[in-house]
């Protein structure tokens, strides 16, 4: 069937699908842009003023906090993400660091560490016993999504300006 013989509805449906896909891609690119900008953001306040708000932000997420006295560093305990599984159980913890590049400015870095523990190890052929539970993997990465969330809370006007910039520049 040639394109000219197809129903106008099928052409409309095709255009709608293409437009939706393009809009979805733009939305994803905007979110990535915002998260990247949030990870580079410098607050126009000293870290001593920002830090109590950072602590409050983390407490609201029900994360068990451990704060290093005399420094701007918080870590959380490991907590399970999702249900345990015979294929592996996932855990996460966070490390948050406050920095002060100048006396009147500060920045906050949030790192997320993931850990997967596998189920029971294989049976030892010599003893017939199962080997110990092993950790499959751990990694530590910047959590730019959480940094964006923090920026929206601590500096809503800056977040609004970034969102407007993203809307203009990423179509």
C-alpha cells in the first residue's frame, strides 16, 4: 500500500508517536543537563549556613547519619534497597561532603555507594560445605539526582533559573 492510499489516521498516529518520542528524549536531556549543573553549583552562602539544611534534607529521607565532628562530612549506614533475593541483595549508603571555596560560598557533593551481595557461595567440592557469602561488587558515584533535589530545596531561585535555561536551550 502506498503512502498516498493510507488512512489519514495512520499518518496522524505516526506523527504523534514521533513527536512523543522526540519530546521524551528532550525531557531526558533536560534532566541530565539540570543534574550536571547541580553537581557544579556553588551556593552563595558559607558552608556553616548551608550545612544544617543539608543535614535536615538527609534526615527527611530517613537515612541513619554519621557526622564527622569538626568537619563538613556526613555518611550513612548501609541500608537495603528492595527485597532480598537469591540472585543478590542490594544495599546503598551515602557520603556527603561540604566544601567552602571562599568564605562566602560553598558547594555540596553527594556520593552514592552501591553494594550487591550474592547469595550463598558454591559448594566446596572438598568439604561439601557452602562457601561464605561474598560481596559481588561495590561502586561509588556522584548522585547528581540527589544534588539537583538539594539545589531545588536550598536555592529555589537558582534552580528555577537553571530549569528556564534548560527549557530554552534543549528542545
